[in-house]
């Protein structure tokens, strides 16, 4: 973690400097909090960590897009109304399987998928700058409990359960 943080801090500092910005103490706190979270995390995870360090919410909201643009964090859409983040420094590129019932997130690496994406970009003359690949479905545990296409066969629909 310490090496990854140092690499991320140096990279972020260079990124900010190239844009005429400084790596302030509060930006450093946002970076540190994000790098300390080992798995996928949402805005509330960062907010709760930073509240204890007196980092204002506005600073967090201004710094997150900079960390994404710098390539230190990746923003991944989990569903239409929800995003999560993950840090990229020290991690191999990966894609995701997402259970639409229990929200379980599985990371996977597929050289075949990566090759196909590169091939598609070449075919269309497209220069890829980034991508996010999520397969949504039902995980084995939920299927074993009778969940099919997001509805539990043994009980009510997901909407009914949420509203109960």
C-alpha cells in the first residue's frame, strides 16, 4: 500500500502541476483516503473517512474528478443511479460481473475480451482512452435461492420486497 500510495501521490502531483494546480494538504487527504480503501468504494465511504479529518465535502467533490482524470481512480457505473470507484495504481486492469439481486461484484481478467475490444476499436478507427465492462446477471448464490432475472420465485418481486 505504501509503494502504491507514493506512486499515486507522485503521479497526481505531476498531473496537477501540468494544469497549474497544487497538491494541497486536503487533496492529499482525499488521495490517501481513496488509496486506503482496498476494494470498490462509493462516495459515502470516502465522506465518512474524510469527515474525521475535517476535509470539506466540496473539496472531495472537486478532487474526485481530478483523480479519475489523472488515472489514479476509475469510476465504474454499477447501475443507472449508482457509481463506485476503485484505484488503478498497483492493480491489473479488470472487468466486472455484477449480481443485480445482491449487488455482489466479481472482478475478472480476460485477455480474449481485451483483444476483441482492441480489434473493434481498430475496425472503427477509434482511439480508446478508457473503458468499463460490466456483465450484469444473477450470481450462483442468488440462483440457488430461487432468484431468476432479479425476482425471487419463492417470494415477491424485488420492487415489492424493497417497498416492504
